[in-house]
């Protein structure tokens, strides 16, 4: 994977994280967001938070894996 592909992959993942985090925040602060009540129930909110964490970890792992491969290539 070249640098451009890595940046696009990580950027796409982080954009998903950003969108999902915004939804979670709007649900948590539903009154400030203009809603009468939360629009996501508690169990679904928990799943959403797990998905956010998983996506963030995927982006971090992609960066870490690329860094490890880069270091190995520099040593050869």
C-alpha cells in the first residue's frame, strides 16, 4: 500500500468515526440538538459507541502496521 492509499483508507475510516460520534453526541444532548427525546435507545447507543471505538482502532492499526512495514524496509 502506498502513502496515498493509506491516507485515503485512514481518512475514510476517520470520517465514519466523526459522523458516528456526531450522532452519538446529538443523541446524548438531544434537547440541545432540538429533539424531544433521545432518538437512539440505550442498547443501540452502546452498540454505536462500540462501533466508533472499533473504527478508531482500525485506523490506528492501519497506521501502526504501515509504520512497522516502513521501519522493516528501512532496515533492509
